[in-house]
C-alpha cells in the first residue's frame, strides 16, 4: 500500500494467524540479531512493562506494544504446555 508520499507501508510479520505468537517470534529474532539474550529481555519486559527491554530494531518495540502483556504470558504458557 502506498501513501501520498510514495512510501511503502508493510507488515514485517508473515504470520500463522496467532498475533501474539507471531509477534513474540519476531521480537525474539530481532533481539537475537542485535546480540541480546532474548529470554532475559522478554522476561524483563513481561514483568515490568518497560519497553526499553525490547530493541527498536525492525520496529520490534512498537510491535510488542500492540499485544497486552497478559496475552503474551498466556501464549508462552500455552506453547510450553503444548510441547511438554
């Protein structure tokens, strides 16, 4: 989709239909690319709500802000229980 200034807008996530899972995986990868420990950073974000735990690289910080922290935690628990 193009706007009046001829800039492209796109969604960086090709998803599975589960927004919380897709965003978590996208943010996880962005944190890895930037050299952070994704698990530590995501835990810090979920516990405190402080967005500075998440890199702004590839708009990861703004994407994770679209999902309620409770929803992120639910997705993590669901995913863990499904695989164990």
